[in-house]
C-alpha cells in the first residue's frame, strides 16, 4: 500500500519512479538473536516488548524425535515465522532501514520483503539518486 501510494503520487507529478524489490530467502531462519535484541534496545522499543523478546530468545532448544532416537540442540538463530512478533523481530535486523537516503528515496520493509523506491524528473536522475545524495 505504501509503495503504491509513493508511486501514484510521483507519477501524477510526472516524475519517473524506480522500484527495487527484494525477497530475502531464508530470512526468518537466519535471524541472529543477539542482533535482534541489540536493535530492539537501539530502537528504544517498549520495555515489555523487549522483555518478551529476551524471554523468547533465551535457553531455546529444538528437539527432533524419531522412532528410536531423540536429538536435542540449543538454538540461537531464527524468528518464529507465522507469528505476530516474528516479522517485527526480523524487520529490526534490516540494516538498510538504518541508512540515510536522499529525500527522494523511500525504503519499505514487510516481513522478509524489502522495497526501495526513488523518484526524479528524469530516468537518469532517478537512477543516480537511488542510493546516494542527489
């Protein structure tokens, strides 16, 4: 919705819009818990949410049980995909969201998807403006 609004508003002003879309493969499986906790603290997340994350990400164990054996391993990475908190925890890991972009650029994250949009009056200006100052 935010990407569509950005594009429509700029196209109505006769700007050129460039959109780059990323789908991060294995995003939820690769989330490193200490990074998530640090980012929640840096974002000044409410204490109760930070405590929830800290509780969830401590002393986690995964168990695989077969017919004749059981394997138990300590877990230190991964977000709970399909939950309400999982996408929020994952999004805090997007380093690109902490970068400064030009006022012509918008970065949108949703779950394991990332969209970078930029606009300018000419295609060349939009291309140059994507990630640097313009």
